[in-house]
C-alpha cells in the first residue's frame, strides 16, 4: 500500500466532474487517486509558491557555502563604505 501524503483525497473521476469544488473544499494538499492509488497532488497556489521560495533559498544557501570554500581571499569592508 502506498502512503498518501495529504489529509484529503479525491478520486480522479470525481475530480473530473467538478474540479473547482475539490479546489475550494481543500484545506491544504489533496491526493488525486486512481484505483485507490495516489497519482498526483493538488496543492493551493500559495503553498506551491512557498515551496518554490524554500527551494530557491536552499539553492542560494548551497551556492553561498560553495563560494565560502572556493579558496578566494576574503576582503573585509565596512557597511558605511558600501
């Protein structure tokens, strides 16, 4: 049995009948099921934007860490000089 990573689920046939009802009634992610197996997740736009922002933050942190250890000389500056 596969895990369903959402508190709510809807069958794909039911979703086809009235997709906006599923979106409006959802309080967070909704698992889309086909033959009782999750095939997709429907998430609110605001949650998707938050996920994308978090992924971007992780990528930027990795880039910063890689640049800290690339052997370049550190230059100290005062905030007033910028």
